[in-house]
C-alpha cells in the first residue's frame, strides 16, 4: 500500500509558463523525493503598463509518495 501527499508550490519565470512549472518542480525535487506528478492549479501573469507579459507565475499541487 502506498501513501501519497500533496504540497502546494508557487513558482515564476520571465520566459514562459512551462519554464515556471519546470523551475517549481526542479526546486521542489531538491528536498522532496518520489515526485509522481503535478497539477497546474493557477496561472497568473505580471504585466507592464502596456499589457506586455513581464513574468509568468504558476501555482502547482505536487504529488509525491511517502516512504
């Protein structure tokens, strides 16, 4: 029998939403083992005064198996 746990992580990138997701997973993997997947729960952008995207922000729910 396996037990899974879900943690919530916020990450950002100036490049893209995909890069923000990858950065969040990579940083989380430094301290959390057995990551099984993630849900992108929320996407936000920071814009300049002209509406151009300056930064992508994501909220991730990351699932991992507890040892």
